[in-house]
C-alpha cells in the first residue's frame, strides 16, 4: 500500500477545527500531520519538512487567506496548496490562482444530503491531483476522439445559447453524434431556442433513483430534428440546487461513451457547476460581443482560464454582433484580448428570427453570413485530426465546513 499523503492545514480562526478534520478524513490515503488555527502556518519543523501538501481553509472570500497563500507559495514553491472555501467562490477563484494555489474546493454551508463517502472521495481526488501535478505525474486518460465543449461567457445577453445551439446542430450536420446540455440551471433557454418541449429535464435525472448509465440518461434526453440530443434545464429556478458538480462529472463521463461531442451551454460566471464542466472539458468556446464592457469581461474570462491552467490552444473565441459600428475595430479586439477572434458572427435580422421561430440559423438560413459563421465554428472542431489530452483545471467540488458560533 502506498504511503499516505501528508498534509498541513491552516485554518481561519472562526472555522471549527473538528468539522475541518472531518471533511479531510480520507484515511488511510491522507494524513493530517499539522494544523494551525490562525492562518499563520505555525507548525513544527519536522511536520513542515515532511508535508506533501498544504490545505488552507477559509470562510469564503478572505484577503488574509490570499496573503498567506502568496507568502507560503513563495517560501515553499515545491509544496502544492489547495484551498477549502466556505460558500460561493465567485470573485475568489481568480484571486486564489493569482496567489499561487493549485486547486480550490467550495464548501457550502448546507450538507446537501450527500453521503460522507462521496465527499471524501472528492477531497482525495483533489489532493492526489495537486500532489501529482507538482511531481509532474498527473496525466489523466482521455480518448482521442471525444470532445466536450464548454461554451462560456462572463456576462449574460452575449449569445452563448445562440452559439451553443448552432454549434451543436452544425456538428450534427457533419455526421457527429452530439448531445447538448443546458447548464443554465435557473433560466436555461436551449429547449426554447431549438423549438423543443422536453418532458424531462436535468433536474429529473439528478433526482431519479438508481445509478447512471448511458441507457438511463438517454431516457431523459429530448430529440431535435437535426439529430442533436438535448438535456434540458430545470423548468423552475428552485430546482437548480439539485444539480451538483459531482453529478455533472458522472453525467459527462457516461455521455462520452455514446457521443462524439458534448456541447455545454453555461450561465454567466465561474460557478461551481461551470468550473466542474471546464474541468471535464476538452475545449472551451469563449463568447463575447463587440462592445467595450463585453470585451473587458471577455479578457477577464480568458485570463481566469489561463490562471486555472487551461491551455490556450484549446480555447476558441467567438464574437457575436461583430459588424456593429460602435467605434471598435478588429485590431482593437486583438489588442484588448491578446488574440484575434476565431469566428465573427455578424448582426442580422435572420438571427433574431431564427431564435423566435425556434430554428437554428444554420438550418433556417444556412447561406447567410451568420449561418456560415456558426458552420465555420463547427469546422474548427471536426477538422482536428485528434483531440490532445484534455487540459485539467481546478476541481471545484463541494464538501462541508461550518463557522464557529
């Protein structure tokens, strides 16, 4: 049996030590050899030298934790650091990676009805991944012919759903087996955009009994006339909480065995579900529009991907409404984003009409400039001879941690 991974823990003062230890109880694979309860890193020298990894536990966004991470990474650059953050990590993820941490895991205040075995399994994967990365031995297997494409955008109203639906249909036109997942769990519109009225949604799948397999998931997929299968978003916003990141990873892993491409339409921002999807993906399609605010946010999104370790050659860039006369040139776009756009989708009344009619423009007006633009986006993927090993980013998983009261 392999030696356990020896970890040090630095704990924010108002978090309970006992619950932190319970979250990290992954024996015999993991062994806590030192714990500091003040984000100062006071351990004995023997523990300091023997540690394989440092865990920093904090209550959400913490400037003190960021300062401590930055200092300890500079002092011990060869020792990986992972962060356990209570609650939402929005706005904290980018800063954590800037400070030098290797991974982050969010710990919501509620238990979420999840069993201990699942939680500890997620912790163990994150810890093993961080240590193996530092040692240069983390190389997860990846099929050479699968493709999981995350369609991302840092803000709403920029055409992510338009892009995802047209990309999926265009891929199916090439004879690919495609499933489209609506990950906008509160306000998803993929079904409406494709003119579908699905009887079952991702919520129904997440709350169903039994284990997941390809046959079971297929029963929850809607069928589009193009051949694209669709896993629709919940019908009510309150159902979103039933869909956990670990459930999504299992769904993606199962879908890979049956489909050539999985296209994921995501909500704005780097939510836990979005990060879990990025972590499982082979490609990211970043979507923006031709205006200064969108370009600024797109640049931040690209920078966040870079800080998460995502390979730049796995990221394609789409600009919608790219012919808008707003005083921004293509050269300006390249200067702001540090790269040119891969696909420029012009404004056209046919785009709005296709959305209103529930027929993707690659079908309703395939010869239009917008239709050809989305078709060219699909070709970026289908013309690749192979899919290189997937980039691994941070594993954003959920566990349990509570503050002292």
